[in-house]
C-alpha cells in the first residue's frame, strides 16, 4: 500500500510538472526551469553525501566548469547546444576523475577543507582569467530555446537522472556505496575497494553537477565566476538537509520549496527575506532532522 501511495504521488507530481507549460507564463516557466537545474545539482550532491558519505564543499567547481565549458563551446568553437553539452560533460568527467583520484584518499575533515580550498582556487582563477571567463562580467550566450522547451529539456534531464539514480542505489553497487558510508572498515574487510567506490561516487557526482551547470547556463544564458565559489556548493547541502539526505526525492523537494519560498518572500519583504528563509530552515532542521521527505516517510509508516 505504501509503495502504491508513493507511486501515485510521484505520478501525480510528474503529470503536474508536464502540464505546467500549458497554464503558466514565461516567467514562471523560467523560474521552474532554473529550480530544476538547481535541483539536479542538489541530487548530484546527495549521491556523493547522502549515499557515499562524502561531504564536499567543492561541487560548485564542476557546476561552474560545466557551464563555462558549454559557454566557451558556444561562443568560440561554433558548437550547437547539443555538442556544447557533450563537451561540457566530457570536461567535467575528466576533471572530477582527476581531482577525485587525489581527494578521495583524504578522510573526514581533511576532505571537506580540501574541497573548500578547491572551490576558492577555481573561483579566483575564473576572476583573473578575464580573457577566457569574462572576469566579474561573466559570459553571456544565446541559446535558441523558448521558455517552454527549455523547461521541458530540464524536466526530462531531471526525470532521467532521477530514474537512473534510483536504479543505481538499489543495485549491489549502490548498496556497496552505502556500506562504505556507514562502515568503511567493514566494507574493506568484505573485499570492497573503498577507494575505488569513493572515486566512482565523486566522478559521478561531478559529471551530474556539470550537467546541472549546463542546464543552468541554457536557462539563464549567463555564467559568472560566482558559480564556482564555495557558497554555490553550500546551497545543495542546505537544500539536501532541508529535504532529506539519502532519499533522492529530498534534494528535489528541498530545492523547490526553498527557492519558491525565496521568490515569494523576496517580493513581500525585499530586504529581510533571508531572515525568514533562515528561520524556515532552522525550524525544519530542528523538528525534522531527517528532512521533509524523511518526515513524510515517518508519517506514512505510522498509518
């Protein structure tokens, strides 16, 4: 019965999302498309943190590099939107694989500090390489997508990635990642390559973060060094904890609620809305430590 309720809720949410372009205006579609791109970023972060147990404050590097790689491909290489997307995915995959080879050897707080330093380094590099990145001014691109089609592209990407991630976490490989999160020593004693599993999770998260960066670029049609900085990496952490880490649905739910709340509250109180958003986050973290999605799962288990 619980499985049926979950499927009904998921099917209803998908049907509502698919029908949105037929009754919403261009601005609302733009906002939802942006939320989907950020939600995919949060989902990529959750695969690394919620399932592999690796807290990174440097995933903004792959988000920003993906956006910049696609932008440079569009501006200077004459690539179309699809080719620029695959270029960005290739760059972020190689980058996350290379950096992950070095970083996954570091444990606990050292890993967090190194990923934070990585974000700061890439941010400062983007600021100073003005000829390549545009510096403070960033880069503007023109992507021939209407708000409706841009929304559908982002929605399709989120649905495909969500379905793939849901399948992955239920496979022996996904269960092995969760074992590494819970007890790496036990995983090693059972013959699992802990370092290889961590590297796989880091690379996959970097790839999906790069995809989210490209989707954001195609929606906003602008990229700046701020996308590489560590506050951008802190956002998916907040959204994931708010929605529920290690749940897949939680990061999407947290991203949607907090970004919609920010949009609504900023129109009501333009200067003080961060205070209200902060209070909302504190209340959820205090009274629902497993996030909103964890709260709904607990409620369903009591029925």
